[in-house]
């Protein structure tokens, strides 16, 4: 998952949950063009319903020759008035205090 915008931890969790549910729904589907297209359309729609404009597509992993789902978060449906950097700093500080992994977008 990539992002063109700043995301809070709860945003990342919400997005991963939506993607995971859609991937699970289609896990046993035959991988034909129509099914793959329907999965992307449903995924983008569900992310939109959860407040995120996204672009999803299939990309061939050249090392494994397996198609992988790539999701890019473009923007919020209702953009907030600026990213709260203090909130994000608090999230990172809290995670470090609890010795938790810090969520990052690749």
C-alpha cells in the first residue's frame, strides 16, 4: 500500500482491514479478467465509502511472476483541514513507549 497523503495510525488500520476483507472475499475466485476487475472496483468503492480516494491495480512481481494487488491512497474523500503533525508525533511516541512496531507505508 502506498499513500500520497499523510495518514494516521487508525487510517492505516482501517485501510488494511478493508483491503484484507476484499482479498479474503476473492481468495477462491478464479483469476480471470472480469473477477480481477470486479475486485478492484469493489475495493476502490469500499475505500471510498470509508473516506479514502484510492487507485488499485494489479502488478506483476517480476521475481515470482505472480500478480500482486497494489493500492495507492490518493486523498481523503472529505479532506481534513491540514494534517495534525502533533497527533502523529504522539502516536509515534506512544508506540515507541509501548515498544510497538510503528506502522509505515512503503
